[in-house]
C-alpha cells in the first residue's frame, strides 16, 4: 500500500519556541517513518507582515536547519522553502477564484492579525488561508499536523477542496487536521491566558526558545506565573499550572492524572524544577545538533537544492491536473 502524504509548515518569522516544537515539530518527527512527509518553510506567508529582508532570509535558513536538528531526516522527508516551488502561488491564485470573501471574513487569525497590524491590512493577510490551502492540496496531503490555532484554516482548506471536487470531479485529497493531545496549545509563561507566540510576546520570559540554553530554560520556568494554592492540579482557573502540567505531559508522555499523582505532595517549587529539567533535557540535543549543522554550509545548501527539486516534481503533477480541469491551455 502506498503511504499517505503528510504536509505541514511553519513561518520563518521570529525565533521558534516551545509551542512550535510541542504543537508541531515534535509530532512531525514521530510521523516520518509511517508517512511520506513534506515539511515546508512557508516564507511567502511571512510576507503578509512586514519583514526585514536580511533577517527573513536568515530566519528561513535557521528554521530549515532547526527542522533537521529536531530530528527530521532530510532524505526521508521533503524539507524545503515554499518560495522555491512556484506551484504554491499558482495554485493559490486558482483557488482564490473558488473561495468566497464571506468565508475569509470569518477567519479569527485574520481578525487578530489585522487588529495587531492596523497600518498594514494587506490583501495577502486576507487570502492567507487560500495560500495555506494551496500548500496542502498541491501535494494531495491526507493529514496535516498542526497546533490547535490552525483548526479553522484546515476547515476552509477542506471546504475549498470539496467545492473544487464537486465541480470538476475528484481532483484533490480532502485533508484532515492532526492535532496532538498534549502540546496542542502551549500558553505564555507570564500570561497563561494567551498562547505562547513569537509575534506577540511581551517579554523574553513569556516564551522558551528552542535554542535557549538549559540554564535559561530552567530559570524561565521557575519564573512562570502560577497561583497561591500550591497544589499541582489541572484546572481551568489555574491556567499557569495547567500550562506547566501540559508542557510536562507533552515532553514526558505522561498523562495529567499521572502527573497530578506524581506531584501530589510537592509544592510548586519542586514541580517547576522537574518541568524545567525535563524541557531542558529535551531541547539540549536539538541545540547541540543545530550548532553542529550550522557549521556545515555545503550540506544545508544541498538539502535546500535537492528537496526543492523533489517538491517541484510533485507539485507539477497536481498543477497539470488542475490546469486541465479548469481549462487552461495545455503544454504544446
Ligand atoms: P506565532 O503566533 O507564534 O507567531 P504562528 O502561529 O503565527 O506563530 P507558525 O510559526 O507558522 O505560526 O506556527 C507553526 C506551528 O506551530 C503551527 O502548526 C502552529 O499551530 C504551532 N504553534 C504555534 N504556536 C503554538 C503554541 N503556543 N502551542 C502549540 N502549537 C503552536
Ligand atoms: N498558517 C500556519 C503555517 C502554515 C501551514 C501551512 C501549516 C502555512 N501553510 C500548511 C500547515 C499546512 C501557521 O501560521 N501556523
């Protein structure tokens, strides 16, 4: 039987954090043996918010290196830049013509981002979900591992795929979201009502960066906001502790009841030390491997080039099929 295809992506804006890792990359690595996996650096999506050009280019390379450092095998999986495969933008244009303004108007991420960037509410920000749908449908992906915040985008992608298939006959695989149980929504350490976010961080202590040194990881977790009960118990009215329990479970694969039992007789101090240590131990090998990989420029260059070629080949197949269906002229 042929393996199902998985597609996911991350924007190269800012520095990747623990939420990106536990919500996405860690799951990606666990899927690479069972599926054909395609993991993209969605640099075109990053242009929806003003970027510094040199920084964006460097961030994209850093993120690709980090994918590999976090355990994504660059031969087994396709890891590549979205902008190296023109098919994404071409398919996005076509799909724009099969997407309604009303659907896009309902997207909560658009509403949030446009209120945050009131001076630059561009058309790209509005049609962002269509480019994301094109990313996924271009590769006929069946499964899309993402954090909880992307659910709505996955739904619109499915709606577009079904609409297109209804008009033209079976063209696209209709994808499912794959959202891990623990780690799907990691919250800010200082404001645990808000998601941990690189684009919306207040202070450095809000988030743990994937490349933070162990000392910094442990110290940020020690400073995390909690409550005065001093009882390690998962409850919505205790968002700080609930977040730390969630992080602990995502890293150790333990369940919430197991964790509550384990720390039944400890206060927050001991619990925070345990969380800090397990996160630091999880991230340290990633950080070391990243340091090694950044020294090997030729290897990273070859991954970028070879994987773009592999992705282009797959993308071309879907684009040909779509062009034919919608009535664009065929190649002579
Ligand atoms: P941010 O809001 O942090 O700037 P983002 O959500 O705009 O990031 P990406 O960097 O593209 O965008 O996110 C990459 C992946 O990380 C997505 O699958 C997303 O769902 C996941 N993710 C982002 N933040 C979190 C979080 N706090 N908890 C769990 N998963 C997250
Ligand atoms: N919108 C996503 C990033 C993203 C993506 C994708 C994720 C762009 N294209 C395709 C999965 C599949 C985000 O901001 N987290």
